[in-house]
C-alpha cells in the first residue's frame, strides 16, 4: 500500500545522439586495433599461434565491459519527496547522478534555459534526454553552504509532474 507516500518512476532510453555515435565508432575502431595488435604481436612476431585461442575470450570480456556505455537510459524517480535521477548503462549498471529533497526546491517548472542563465544560478546539470520540448522541466535548489542556486534539467511525464506537484506545490510554477 502507498500509505500516503508519493512514488513515481519514469525511465527514458537515450535515442542516438552524435556523442553516442562517436563513442560507438571509437570503440569499434579500438576493438579492431586491439585484435590486429594481438595477432601481429603473438602470431607474426613471436610465432605463438596457441595464444590466438585466447583472443575471442579477451575480446568478449572487453566488449561486454565497454559496449554497455553506448546504451544509456535515464531513470527519474520521486519517492517520499526525494527526486532521484540515475543513469542505467546497458540495463545492468545504475549510477545515481542527482538526488535532492523536493521540499527544498525553490522553483519547479518547464525549462526555459535563457531564464535559468539570467538568474543567480551557479551550476546547471542537464540530465535530460531530448534537451527541448514540453516534457523537459527544471528544478532550482539552493546551495546551503554558499547561498547560491543550483539547477537540474530533467524529463517528465504526467505521473512524474503530478508527483512533483504533490511533493512541493509552492515551488510549482
């Protein structure tokens, strides 16, 4: 049972961006170069063909460790008034990028990047997938130590917007 606690979770898969495509090309080139270097070193220079039997296992391990970073997903969740934004790599590795109490937010609204830059905001974390549109929102949180403001930009859907509104109705704009 929910017991009066607010909970919402929203996951968005990153569509192909230029940065991810470049990463894929660089990784494919690195895999090719490593394979060629391994073959040249152990077969051509040292004449040890037996060590070539290890190459498929080495490449499988290398690819399984690195290729998952080309398939990120963003997970946005609100649980009991805490906004948590995490990146999931390859469906296995989850890294929390941002977490904050929504009761401390001074403003939660649709994202207007020009308005964010004109305010007294020290840092802006862009954790959105698309970057623009009606589903992109931002939240402004005060930094207790310096008195400045920090902003985070994230994706929403209707359920997440409802959870944000219930967690801090005074900050909604």
